[in-house]
C-alpha cells in the first residue's frame, strides 16, 4: 500500500468470498479497506463503521432476491450517514435487475468480468460525486444557518421596534383625548396613526420575507370562526380607510375554516391595505365570501385602476414592479402579495385575482371549510367562537350556510 495515495476509507461488505478477495486485491493499494462479514451483527457493524467511511462496496455473486434484501439492509444501515453504495458482482447483471439495484439504493454496479480498471474508475467516479454532494450539503447547511441567524436578528429588531411603535400609538390615543381640538393637531395625530400602522406593516412583511426564505414560516392549523378574523383584519385598516373616505363594506357573517387565524388576518390585512392604497377617495372596498368545492373564498374588491394585463404575472413575485401607484402617494414595499401567496398556501389554501373590464380589482384567498359532521353540534358555534382553545381541539360544529353568498364563478 502507498500511504500517499490512501485518501479514502471503503467498507467492504462480504456477501461473496470470491468477489471480496478480488476486490481486496484490486483496491488495497489505493484505498483503506474495512471488511465486514455478512453475519448476524451486520447492521451493527456497518453502523459503527459508517461515520468513518466514504463508500460501501457490497460483494455478491449475482443480483437476485436475496441480494436485494441484503442491499436493503445495508442501505438502511448507512442511511443516516448517506454513504454511497457500489454493488460488485461475480456475474454480470441484466438490465432489469440493474434497474432494480439502482432503485433499491445502489449508486453503481460493477461486474468482476469487467476488470479492475473499470472497477477503479467507477469507484473514483462515485467518490467524486459523493464529495460534490457533500460540498453542496455543507454549503446548504451554512446558508441555512446564516439565514436563521438573520431571521433571529430581524425578529429581535422587530420586537425592539414594535415596543416604541406601540408607545407612540398609546401616546397618540391619549393626545387625541386631551389635546386641543384644533385642525392642525388632529391632522398631526392622524398622520402619526397612519405612519405607525404603516411601520408595523413594513416590519411584519419583512419578518415574513425572512421567515419564508429561512423555511421557518410558523403555521398552526386549527378550525376557527371566519367572521371574527375578518372583522379583526378590517379593524386594523378602518382608520386608513376613513382618512380617504373609503367605505369598508363587510358582508362576511358566517363560516368556519381550517387554517391559522393570525396568519389569515395578516394576509387579509395586506389585501385590504393594498385595496385602500390603490383606491380613489370616496370609493368602496367590499369584503365578502362564498363557498365552492369544500373551501370558503374571501374576496376583497376595490374600485381602483386594476392591474394591466401585461403585468399580472408579476403580482405574486417578490418586489414585483407594477405600474399602478398608490392613489395618494402611500408607501409600498412590494412584498404584500408575495407574503399573501406564501401565507395562504402554507395553510393549504389558494390565492387569485380578477380584473373586470369595468375597472377595479378582486383579490381572493380560500381556505378549506370546516364542515359539520354532527348536526347536533350547531348550538356550540358561539361557544367555540368565544373560546379559540376549544376550537383548536377540533370540536365538530355545524355551519349555517344561509348568510354566506354563493357565487357562480371564482373571483365573482
């Protein structure tokens, strides 16, 4: 053996003595071989050696049902270390059996009759591939750790920023009650309220951006009463709508869905915020719902300028550039719809939009309906609505369908 060339350690699982002996003669000068007998302690022996090995060579006479079972056992034992496996056979394998071997976990198959040069080339090729995969895996781990660190830092910054924002909100509320009732004072207080709300939206959207990118979007699915969440979302934007004399017409007054109520509130808030930003003063934003195909669709319809047909593919892209501008110069991060798309799809829902020829936009989100399995449970609706913890337990409720409008076409 030449020490300067021994760079890799190979497990040699002895399933056939003749093949094992040939393999040892062919590879012992270039690799460190760790033989393992195919006996009752096979799995334990492989697991003990796997972490220190770069490749496993399984020596068999031919690839038959018994060999496939052995390959399955070796593959399972090496799964945690993701060590690649090369089958070395005494007899050449048919195409059909070769496919079976590769599907069962082998990275390659070499027959003894093909000679030592091909064996060496195949082994080195698999090792190179394994090194490349491991390099990618390490890089992904580094990127994930870096993304998680950024997300953690952003969450901490968001928490620290929200404290003074909440203090400003409290101060604004107190001043509104105690300050002189003069036009300039009221205008200043209105500006403070709008700007703190806008800052809160920006923080939520950027935290959402990093949560999605880091794969850490926190979703907790449970049944909840839809009108309550819709009302909460609307309440967050009533003041902004009032400043532009925009009427918020909400007709969602029934229905249970399965999703994450705070995340739906955030998504609907983004849709409502956009509707208000892009709507002219003295207009109307409608919020309504209908059922179809086991889901409840929540619509947000405005009377703005809509989205040009050529730009509609950009709607849900991160920082998508669209030509329509907020009607009174409000700010926009370009993240709102992208966040909506990820929030709703993470709850097994769908998103979409329609733009009627007459003008305006109709954005919708849908979530799976929480349907009645026990009609006797209808009386528990109000109790569940008042107790989210009870709803989260998955109690069966009956739904009265008469007050949720039916629509003949998704998107109205």
